[in-house]
């Protein structure tokens, strides 16, 4: 199985070509202010310039939460490619991708904390299922730090074994006072990576929606500026 994976929700974007679970080619690059110029070219780079010749079986894409613009660009490109090449498309959340990189055993409880605005963090509670598939135990929410930790514990039904993500590292001491037995993962688990998106995507190809190339939506985690200004809720937060 050959999968193209795209992850553009964080400050470091990436694309990867995966074959039978192994990385064939991978490129990572700063997303800020350059993503619109580089993303499509980087995809062509890992595909050696020919998407059809790469023999793709499916496409996996990071759906956020994260940068509104970054998520939109990655999802839009993935949908266009999946539609044009008539390939299955799988969306993978940023927390799922981060947890996939932990190598945690089945049954492990994980709290992912990602930076958000307005003195809040995005919090997602997950458990590692059979085959190392991360399973979300509740919707991603933008909350204050204290509420985020309480919410994760409530959704998991116990204290997490591991806390990770970009908002966890700087707050390791604070996390330790609430969850003294939890491990705070290091910087290598701060961001979602394209290869992790590809690995999770490969596990879910059989469940891919046939219409995903037309219907897959980003997960923003909070209302967009347009929604706030016009008093709308398009259901893109969960």
C-alpha cells in the first residue's frame, strides 16, 4: 500500500510518501508565510513529479486543529488530488498523529495539549487501541489550562499516562502537580508529522468515506474569524 501524507496544521509542515508502513520520501519545511508557495511543489517532490506514476493507494491529510490557513491549504490540496486521482482520502487529527508517534502500548491514556489563542490550549484525550491506533475519547476543545487538564481526566476516566504536545513541554512542572505519575513527552512529540499522519491513515483506509474528496472538512477547534463576525457555527470545531 502506497500512501501520500500531507500535514500542514503546525509551524513545521511536511509531506511523506509511505509504502507498506515505511517512509519512502519525506520533506519538512517551515509553514509560516511560505506554505502557499511550497506545499504543492513539496508534494510533487516526494512523488518525483508524477502523481500517477507513484502508484498511490490513498491519501492521508492532517485536519487540525492548528493554523486555520495551514489546515485549509493541506485539506484543499489533498481533496483535489484524491478527486483527480480517484483515491480514498482519510483525515487524521493533529492529536491522533502526535499520539501515533509516541509508541505507547495498547490501553495507554494520553492527553494532548496544543497551543491556542486567548490564553487557552486545545485539549484532546485519547487512548491507544489495538494495533497502536489512537482513539479520541472526546472532542477537541479550546480551554484554559486548568480546565483542559480536568477535562482530559474526565474524558479518560482516569489520569493520563502521558501528556504531550506543544503546550505541554513548557508547563511540565504544572502538569506534574496535577498528574504526578504522568510522563510529559519531549520536544520530538510536540508537533504532528506527515509520516505519523500516513501511518494512522493506513490503518483507516478501509473506513474511508467514499465521498471524502468532496466532503472532508478541517477541524479548527474553535470558531473561525468569519464565524465569529457573522454569528455562525459551521460545525468545524469538533
